[in-house]
């Protein structure tokens, strides 16, 4: 039974409901199967204030947005779920393919080989103005080997898949009959019904009250104390859910959304916005990367001293054909 998804209380193949979870249990459908299927939470939609004006400029303007009902996966897509997709379809991810030198003139040959970006924790103090001090392009890094060819994901089935591009995320979403969220849908879901709060749980973060997200403790990028129990990714669902029952909407891994990246929001009210046009995104992109798309939610690498972005309004750009070991995704489905 492959190519299936869990939606509400039913198991679907594509858009066709096959059987309820209750009946599946009576029929003895293996529990491991259900573990490999995205579970969706239905949201009724609504109107909210999107954006933030207290922290980073690219999160402004605050503006009113209305989104229609939709359903969103309760957790980030896991290694096990992505593996099922790859095994059934034979899909090859973006970073497993070599780059065409004709498309990247002047790029060193070693950077044209299949591989991806990997966080490399410095041993001592570095110039914080140069992210090259802690990021490396590693040949052979991919979703099965997230930090390079010597690494693997053995025992990490329940961790979020990483080293996936937005192209890969879209391909998986299409396979299970879904799509990527718009940035507006994602932020609406992340807020969990709270209005104008800094975090998905409220306006403050006091670790003495319990860790609420997988993030970086200590001085980034040199010292991760891992006080929350994790260095690098955590299994999905290890930290408290938000008000909509969604896990890891803050921290763990950044999540791809469908919108093109521009450094800010429009000031006017919107209904079901799909983001800016690509031709506008081109104005804010370099010729080396091309137009970029938005990632949301922060990751295990976010720390207060450098990247305070494990928040619903937080946003950053991501290149279209490459991954990293701190970016993943979740998916949504339309409600008819």
C-alpha cells in the first residue's frame, strides 16, 4: 500500500478515500505504514495580521490577509516519507544531479559536481559578516547523506528530510496529491490562532518553562550547548504543538513555501495571496542564483545572537536548485 496519505480520519490514494483509520486498524494495516504517511490537519481559514515590525526589516509591512480553508501536514515531511516517494517513483533530487557548465560559466568544476551546502561548525571565533565561515559546499551531500558521503540517515526515519530543493518539495507534494503552502497560508497555520505574537506559543520565550522548539543554545556558530536535547535535527513532534495542533512550526528545519522571495510585504490587505511575481523576484536576485523562493520557521541553527527566526513572521530566501542540512518542508491540500 504505497502512494497513500492520511487526511483527517481517512487513508487516501491520491484524492480517493480508501478506508478510515478505524477500519484500517481492524483490518490489521501495519502501524509502520501509517507512520510513513503525512497526517493532515484541516484549518477553516480566516483573517489575520501577517508580518512583523519589531525585529527584521524583511518581515514588514504588517498587513491584513484572508486565507481560505486548507489542510496542512501536522509535521514536517520525514526521511521515511520521502524515501517512500523516491522508492516508488525513482525520483532523483536536485543536488544528486551535476550542474551543466554552460548554465554556470566561471563556476569551479568542483562546485558543479553533485552535492549541497553543509553547516561546518567553526572551532573558534570567526567573522560573523561572512557566512562562508560556517557553510561549505560538500560533494556527495544529499538527502540520504545530509552532511556528506560518509554520513547517513540510519535511525533517523522520523527526522525531517533535508537537502531537498523547492523542486524536490513540489515533486513530493504533487505525488501525494498536495502542494506547497503559500507564505500566507504557512504563517496563518504557524500562528495557531494567536494574533500579533512574536512566537507560535506567545510573546516571550523562557526556557525555564520548558524548551518549545529545536534551536541553537549558546554562541552561534561556535558553541551549541544542545540544552534542548538536540544538535542538528530532532525527530518531528518532540516539542509542544501550536494552537492548531501543528508541530515544529518553529525551529528544527526551515520549510519551503511556494512564494517568490522579495525582501518585504505589501502594505495593502490581501485575500489568498500567492506572493509576488517572478519578474519582481528577479530584481532582488543575483545572476549566480537566479530568483529565489521563501523559507519559513527557522531551524536548529537559529540563535538569539545571530538568527532569531524561529518565529511565524520570520522569512529568508532559498536558492532554487540546491539544498542544505537545515531546510525541509511540509505540504498542504485544498479543501473542496
